[in-house]
C-alpha cells in the first residue's frame, strides 16, 4: 500500500498551512488610546485618541491640527452652537475614519449625531463604519435612521439592503434592492441574485448574475456566485468555467458621503487605503498606482510592498510580484503578511526550495510557531527530505507534546513515509492514539489505522478505517467520507503494509 499521497493531501488540508489567498489590511487594529478628547458638553462621550507614533509626519500633523481646531471650539463654551460643535465632532470623526481609527471615529460620530440628530451625514457615516467593522445589527439601525431622516438617500438605502442581506433578512433585503434597482442596477441585481441563490431559485440567480457581469465585467467576484447558481442547476461544466474566472473585483456603491473620506487621506497610509479599495473594486491599475505612491512616500513600508505585489499578480506581472514580496520579507522577516504572501506565491509557482528557505528563516525568528514548523516539515517531505522532516517534527513534539497537529503530522510520516528507513510503527501508534483520545475526528482515526498498518495489524487497521468512515458520515462530511471509503481497499488484504 503506497501511503505517500496521504502525506501530501490529507496533511496539507488538515494542518492549515499557508496556501489560502489573503489580502493584508493596510491598517492594524487601533492601538490603545494615549489620551482622549474630553466631552465638550454634558451628555457627550470622551473621544479616545489614537496613538500617532509611527505615523508619517504629514498624517500626524494633519490629525493634530484637527485636534487643535476642535479644542479651540470646545473651549469657547456656550459660544459654540450645537450645530458647530456637531460639525467639529463630525469632521474629526471623518479624519479618524479615513485613516481607519475606528474607535475614535465611532465616538466622534455618536457625539455629532447626538448634537445634530437630523443631520444625515453623521448617521450615514456611522452606519458605514459599523458595516465596515462587521457590526451589522448596529449598521442596520443607523441606515434605517438615515433613510427615515432623508428618504432620497439612495446610497443609504442600498447599503441597508446589503446589511439586511448580511443578516439573512431576505424579505427586507429584497424590498430595499427593488427600490434602488433603477439607481444602482448592478448592485441591486447582484443583491437580488444572492437572495435568489439562498432561496434556491437558481434560474433567477443566473439571470441576475449574468446581467451584472454584462454591465460590470470587471466585477470578477460575481463569477463565484454565478458558478454556485449553475451548480444548483446541475450545469457543472458551466460552474467550473466560472469558478476559473473568479477574482476579487467587486461593485462599488456610488456614495458621495463615504467617497468624500478619500479626499482627506495623505501619505503612505492614505495611499494604501486608496489602493486597497481600488483593488477590491477590480481596478488593478489604479490600485497599483496608489500602492506605488505609498512606497514612494515611505520606502520602508512593508504593507505597501505586499499590496503592490498582490496587485501585480492580478495584472499578470509575476516576476515583479515575486521581487516585491521577497524585498518585503527581507525588510521584515517577522511580518506575517510578508511571509504568508511570499510563501503563497512561491508555492503557487512550485518554487518549493525557495519556500523552504523562507519557512526556515521564519522558524529561526519564531521557533515556537507550530504552523511554521508543520508547514516546513510538509515541504521537506514533498522534496523527499523525509529524515529532515521527521527530525524537525520530533524535536517540536518533544518540546510541545500537547500540539495535535505536530503529533499527527509526525505520526503519519513515521507510519507511511516512502523512505522506510525512518518509519517507526510503535511510536506512530503511540502518537496517533493519544491524538485521537483528545480529538476523536475521522482524520485522526485514519492516522491510527495508518500506524496499525505499518505494524501489520491489518484487521485492526480496517476496523479503525471503517470507524473513521462512519464518523465522517455522522458528521455529514460527504467529501471526507468518500475519500476515506476510497482508501478502505488498501486495508482489506492480509498484507496491508508495503
């Protein structure tokens, strides 16, 4: 029985190695506030101020200038009208929002809305902030309020429809999308298509998604939804064809209130925000230009280099993308985005030896990271460096015996390595049974079966495989059940060890 495929397929899918595409966010979560803006009046809230250290001087100066203007107005006491104070809170909130200091922006908008409850701008921006940060119930409340205050705010209406869809409130989402189909035809048809898909009205979904792509062909993310609709109709060839065309291009809402935030951004951070939004809209040339400006503004920006590299990949410029990622990794080998994206690209183009070098360097910086160790071991095994892989995993397992992913990977190699000189059935069984006792999953049951097969205990191995199939079926994991079932024949002979 040739167990080598088990190493290369099951392990890679179960050990969560760094193969999934990702697009790093240009802004990290807001750091703990270094100070706050005291409430200008009773009933208002203190605004937490973001830390400005590490920002470019242009951005720091811009934020401090806005703070000084706010302080001057708030200290004037009763001389400042409620409208003026609301605008002051709103404007500093917009600045925080533009640079994605969400905590500071939220409180600023809340104060502005309290002072000027009929001013739809602050309600709208607060709803958008909640939508951005995944707080959909709160986003729905704010956009509902915006539409009540200003019924012709179509941008708020379409955002409300998107939020309802995100909350799976399909009836309300359909009503909102129907209201804006003339103003935002592509966005509305896409939303109606998603509703039809969830309601299993696959023909309707196909019609909507095709209409969207006819109008906005660069919205390449729609191909995935269209593929799912075709799959629902049983048209698998069409589904596969559209899956191949799937990209990251989306449809932007024409929203003057939100779009106005972009006029505030300066420096590297602002250019990265602009580039990311262009990237998400499928406007890759504009995104590349913005990220290039970010690098020009701050040559040491790892984030800008990683984002430009990903954009160059979308534009088909593979050589430039790899060079940018390598330079980003050399500048900051401890940066998780730089390491992850470089690895993903290297593996995509099967540059496994280069990927091993990257993982080895990452491990030297953070030797305790399990994902790095396991991923490195898998790549070593793929290059037939089985002894190196086992030595690496064995050392890590002895340091961290409770780590199940490390133990499982080691057990599988000890039980089924093509290099039989490194096999160790008793140790593999010891590791596999301990992992299964802690996490009785189908794949861990299969690991026990592999170890038993290595020990030529074939009847027991077959029993464990049947148990694994049954567990997968009970969990309704049809894909895993089918895979395990296909392996059963290897255990049904008296010589299950080869």
